C-alpha cells in the first residue's frame, strides 16, 4: 500500500510537473510566434549551411519563427561581440539570439556571465536526450553544462586514411609513429593553438600518459612536466617525419581535407565520424578514403546551442533549439548524405515513427558502426588546454 | 561664387569623420593594452599585457617575419614599378597594361591568394602540369613552398598584388608632369629613355606617389587574409597572431591582442619613418649620379628582367583566376591529374542560389558608399581648386594628412575600438553605420584615384563656361563633370571594389546583421571545400569587374560622337 501510494504520488507529481512544463512551453511557443532569431553558427560547410536552412524553414512553417543563419568564421568572433555588448551594458536587443558553441567558448561565456541561464530543461524534446550514457552532454569539456546550453550533436576524433596508399592503418600512437617513419611527410596535424591540433596532442597524451586519471583533474603545475614528458618525447620523435618536416603546419582541419585529397598526406583526422562519408558523397574526397580509431578509443565530446544573456528573442531561440532536438531534425542531421552529425538522443527511447526515422538513416560508406566507435574518451580537464598549448608553443614555435 | 565659398564644408566633414573615428578606435585599443578591460575583470592599469606580448613564445620570429615580408615586398614592388615604368612607358606592353589594369586590380586579395597558393603548391597546378611526365612524381613532393617559415611566398604574392596598384597610381599621377616634352628634351641632350625616367621624371613623380607608397608599406605589414593563406604558420606573422588572440576563447588574450595591434601600428609608423629617411638618403647619395651628366646607363641590362617580372605578375594573376574557374567547375580532382577527373555545375547552382541576398547587400552598400565617397571627393577637390583660384585657405590640403589614416593604421588596431563605441551608442548593426565604416576605406582610395586628374583639369574651360552662363552649379554639372566622366567613373569603380572587399568592418560594425559576398567568402573559406570557395571567390570578383567594365564602356557609348572625349 505504502509503495503504491509512493508510486501514485510519484506519478501525480510527474503528471503535474509535465503539465506545468507543457503549460510553460505553450506560453513560450506563443511568445516565440513572429520572433526573428539570429542564429550565429560556423558557416564553413555548405552541407551544414543547407541543413540549417532546412531547419529554419521548418520552424518558420511550424511555429512562425524566422531563423537567420549568421555565418561565423570562428564562433569566438561572436563571443567577442557579445562581450563587447556586455561591456557597453547592452542588456536587451543583443545581436545574437542563439549560437553554436562548446568547449572553451562555452566556458568563457559561462565564466563571464554571457549566457542567458538554464533553459534546456524547458525544452520538451530534451527528455529524449541520452544524458545517462553520454556524459559529455552534462560536462562540456569538463565544464558543467547546468542546462545553460542545449545539446545539438556528438563528436569524436576519427582518423581517415587513403586505403589506396595505406594498406594497414595504425591502431595506436606508436603505430602512427612507425607509419610516419616509413612514410616520411605523409602525416601532419593542424597548428596550435587551434581546436583540432590541440585535440590531437590531447589524444597523444591520453594514450601515452602513465595515469590517465590525472587528466580529469585540473593541471598541477609541479607535476605537469613529469606527466607530459611522454607526449613531448613522442612529438620530438614524430616531428622529423611529419609533412614538411614539421616546419609548416596546416592552419586548420579543413586544410587537412584538401591535403588528403591532393595526396600530400595519407592519414588525416576529423571530429565527425561521418564527415568522410559526406565528403565522398560530395566529391570532395575520393571513395578510397576510410576511417578508423585507435584501439583504446579516441576523445569524444558534444556540441551545443546556447542563448546569450541579452537576446530579445529567447523564446524563439528556445523553439528553434527544441526543434533541433526533435527526432525529425536529429535523424536528418545523422544522415551522412545530408550532414552525418551523430545524434544526442537516446534512440532506444524512441517509438513508432520517430524510431523509423532513425532506422531509415543509411550508414555512410566510410563510417564506423557505433559499436566500433565505442564510448569515446573523456576530454581532459579544461585547464590542460592552455598548459599544453603554452608548452607546445614554447617548444616548437620558434 | 557662393558655391565655392561654401565648399569648405566638404573637407571639414571629411576631416572630422576621419579624425574622430580613428582616434576613438585607437583609444578603444589603448585601454585594454594597458590592462584595462572591466568587463572581464581587469581594472588596474599596468603594463603586464605588454610584458606578456614580448614574452609570448616565438614572438621575435613573428615580428621578424612580418618586418621581413612587409618591407621586402614594399621595397621590391616600388623598385619594380619604377623600373617598369622607365623601361616600358609608351611601348606596346605599357598600353596593354593600361587596358588590363582594371580587371587585374579588381581581383580581391584573398581570391588571388587562394588561386596563387594552389598554383605554386607542391601539389598545385604548375606541378600537375609537369607531373608525372617530366618529374616522375605520382605523389606531390614534400617541399616547403607555401607557408614557408621566412614568408617568401607571402612576399612574392604581395609584390604581385601591389604592383598593379602602384602602376595605377602612377598612371594617375603622370598627368601632373609633361612627360612628352621632358622626354623630347632629354633625348635631344643624348640621354636614353630610361635615364630620363630615372634621373628626372621619377624624382619629380615620387612626391605624388609617396602616400600610396606608405599605404603599400602599411598594408604589407598588416595584411591578414593573404598571410593566413600564404604566410608562415608557426609562428605566423604578427597580424595573424593578433587575430588569433582576438578570437581566443580565453578572454584575457584580448589584452595581449590590444598590445600586439598597437605594436603593429608602431611597426608601421617606424617603417614609414624609415622610408622617409631613405627618401632623404636617396636624395643625398643619388644627387651626384643624377647630375653627373654621364649618358651611359648601367640599368639597361636589367631591362629584360624587369619586363619578365612585370609580365610575370600579370601571368600569375591571370592564371590564379583561371585556376579558380576550373576549381569552381570541379567535382573530383586529384594529384597528378592536369585537369579535374569529373566536372560539374552543381557548385555554381548552389552558390548562386545562396549568394543572392549577400550580393544584393554588397551592391547596395558598395554603390551607396562609393556614391557618397564621390560626392565628398568632388566636393573637397572643388574646394581645393577654388581655394587655388582665389588664393584663400585650402582646407583640402589638410585632407592629405588625415585621409590616409585608415590606410596607414592597421584595420585591426582601430576597428575593435570603433565597434565598442558603436555598441555603446546603440548604433551597431545598422546599415547606415556599416556604410559609413566602408566609407572610411572607400574615400581614401577614391581620392587617390581622382585627385590628380581632377586638379589637372584645365580650368580655362570652366572659366569660359562661367562667362557664358553665370551659374557655378550648372557649369559644374553640365561642363566640368561630364568632361571628367571617365576618371570619375573609374574612381567610383575603385571605391565600389574597396567596399566589396571589406571584411573586418562588415563583421564588427554590421553585428552579423549584414552578410556581404565577402563575409560569405571568408566563412566558406574557413571550410575545406575548395570548389565552393572558388565559386564564392569568383562571384566576389565579378562585382567589381562589372563596375570597372561599366566605367570603361559607358563613357565610350556616351561620347561615341565626341572625338575629343575619345582619348
């Protein structure tokens, strides 16, 4: 009886709660009606731009919310602009209503109080998000998300190689070093500081450090040298065999794609397990490129959308963020022929039409299965980035 | 003459616009460089940002590379331009240059850099032309050509891109001198053509060019887009490093960026002062050579080299554009294929569709800023002419000092400060602010392009017209301006193309509300799809080219039956 009562009251609370959410939400939708949302997001990929255009058309149709994609070259430009607005005490009518963000930029925005506040829990589709298994949805590069950004997609470091040139791909960093020795000049990584280059050295560190557990903690300066020595030894050994003997580094991960296509390098990497499949479909890469990850896993993280503190269209922004979480939008995004960005939803929770949507998503020609990809290694504590970048610059940038 | 008396409003407006914005911008950068940026918690004035700047890993190399590439490029391009004029003035090559100059100038720096990069890279088009037949390479060789640590490829690209600019400015200034007579007299005295140029004409021409030369120096030192594509990467040149700091997620880097950009400004100022010293030195040391009376010339052997280099700049510019056209039609293209394996029009279809709105914004902003720029430029020049006639105070004379400020102060140094002020005044994100920010860069170039011809206009014509019809306005609009239609349209086209190319002002002032074709190009260029980049770069290139074509063709149609206007 007691337990029955407990369950009953639990159900009641849940029902009242979800009704309250629904009521709140319909209020938000009402206010969103007719708003214009300036969605600031990286605009370097036509594939992604087209997806955003599609999503914008949907919310226009369904909710009468107008979404304008402001194409940023680098989202930190946008963070800077919001910072300027804050400095100028511009509390409303900010230039940005929603932005694509994660990692260090999120941390910077959170620390400088540039975000609107917790909102993702209000989004109805947030209930489908797989927060149980995908820890990076709660800790963005170890910074607690606290509902201040809403999940959009998953990412994981994935290596790509030209199967025509490389018969057997490396399985760990030492293999990669051996590959570089045998094929001088056919591997490189983007310059540091920069997201992709830094991720690569984080991956190296993860694989070579004696105790990976320390990476979850803030950097302790006194132990930094000792802990990271295997990384610098590795890079010292690797650099003479890199592309251009490590005298030149590619400026970005984008340039790595061109280098792979030009046969300048044979092994590259990206942060989207489907990007190679998508690039093959687009003609950007030949169909001999395949992907792999290292045996002990690779670093994974997530990306989000956040609302700045001074947005005057935050209801519209929430409606759009909610739509981006819908099974319809997430399944389309996961399709490698469209974008191929892995979903943040728990597909096990889906039923009926929503489930069919995901079942219909084709597997990309060069995409690994979710099982092959595994869980993804956690990002090191965010303080490691600056320490690693500083040391790298001191050692290799002269 | 009341119209002329009121004319001083033009220079006064222009001078205050330029002074206020740039000083305000500099101030907005000075404070953070002194550790003052309250919004992220820095309120104690100190020099720590400067210490951080000078102790940043690799900063010495970075500064050195910037100085090396900037100064070598400026010095190289000035020498090349002067020698080229001396050797080729009046010959067929020169006439060809006159015709081809406009389209060459209209190619945006970034588009050229992308094309040039793809041309000379080890996996680039030149290598593909000869591989594997001649070289045996089935894979691109691992050579450092692009992004070389010394910045050589950047230097060469800068020379190629600045050369036509200097030639254009020179062509404009030639009207100030009586070239034909000087050459005739010189030849009669037994000097060779090159000697007359180098000993007499160039020294007299130089004062008209000096500000443009300074602008070249400033540009070469602070260039960002070309440096990202072609410059060294670790460490990169100073301007690129500053941009990285500005964009670093760690906000405290903003202080470092502010200090760095002021230091860049300092480098520009010092370099220009050095250039002034060099002018003096040349004056002192070359005077004996100029007046030694010797008729033999040591420069003649250089002739073929200079021709070769002059044509080389054209060749590289042209081929860089061709390569963009090919990439824009590519589906798949791998090394060492000479041409793409599969072609497509898909990228064009996509690009044209999604670039319609940005193109419209670009057109309106460009037309508006060039039009206002034209009004201001003509107003100022009219005032100068009038002041000359009546020997009253010439306010436009001061303009020369201020007008070039936006070209001399690195954009990145003062635009961030301006953005801050606009946000405070709630004026960011408006089209009008965007247009005025473009005007800052449009007007100087228009002024450079127009002033020489405008001042050289034979005022006897207007005086005559005034005698017949005593209305200053009517004479101006019905006689003088129609007669000057060619240079006016040409400077309009230049102003328009400068507006089209603006990236940093559009981003900072437009608050993301306005996307122009250039912001689209830059954002798509941050991705990996060279085919899409090529499509956007070509669309971007088309706009100024159309305007130049209009500037060339329209006067021809308008005056098809006026023989005197055909020249």
